[in-house]
């Protein structure tokens, strides 16, 4: 039994030494400093889109890219009644959440029309 404990202690000390960075020459700081991430808090920005506020999407009219994000031009079905914007560009990540079947139907219409 004593031998097992000695072996487990040796294994633990070996494990501790292996966990240390084998390439560390101890000239670097403990944690590398990374530049701050410029990603905006998307939760605050998402609420400004009509689909997030409960408006019903009538049709997807087209696609556009803004920066690196794909956006879809949507037409709302209640624009006559509410006197709000009848269409707006909505990021596809939001639209895939709120109207996934419409996104699928739109892509299918693109493929079948060619």
C-alpha cells in the first residue's frame, strides 16, 4: 500500500510539472494581454428590429451584406396599419431565429429560379 501512495505522489508531481508550460522560459508575463474585443453588445442592438418587437414578416425581398454580416430585406405585413417602416434590413442571424421557414423558402426560391 505504501508503494501505491508513493507512486501516486510521484504521478501527481509529474502531472504538476507537465501542466506547466514546457516552452516557458519564464520571460513572459503570466497572462498575455489581448486587445479589447470590439464586438458590440448585440442584445441591445437586436431589439431595434421590428421582427424582435413582434412584427410579422410578410416576405423576404432580398439579401445584402453590411460589413461581414448577411442581412435580409424584409417586408412587414402590418405596415399599413401601424404606419411604421414597411421594410427593413434585418441580420440573417435574427431572422433565422424569428422566421426560419421564411428564410428557407427564400433560399429555395433563389435556387429554383436559376
